[in-house]
């Protein structure tokens, strides 16, 4: 399954309700699972982003439905990176 790296930031609403973030994480995991996805890792981070989520989904459409639902609750905004395996590049021509 394709891998997606999601860089999340809490919105003002999210930071005002930070004490509920673990419950929101669980709710987000349910959304992911409802679209056939699986969360592989979640990190709370310091720096430009508040969270990094690594997940797998059957396809781009499933991922898009899940992230739109999660973001529509108004607690986070995100950027998506679709991860490609290292071997995809192969050998470069000389």
C-alpha cells in the first residue's frame, strides 16, 4: 500500500483544546481505518510542525477522504507527502 507522511499543525481551536488531543488521535485513527488505511507511526514534534503521522492507504482517493474528514473538524491543518520506496529510482544512466 502507498505510504503517506502527513505534517500537521494545530489550529487555534486545536491548541485551545490540546488536553483532548489524545482523544482526537483515536478519532483520527478510526477515520483512517474507515477508509482502509493504517497509521504506522505518530510523532509529536518540536519545530515547524506539531505532529508527523506516517500512514498507509490503498490509494490516493482513500487518503484524501480521510485527511479531508480529519481536517474538517478544525483542530489541525496539514501538508501531505506521498512517500516512495528507495528502490523506485533504480540506476541512473551514465
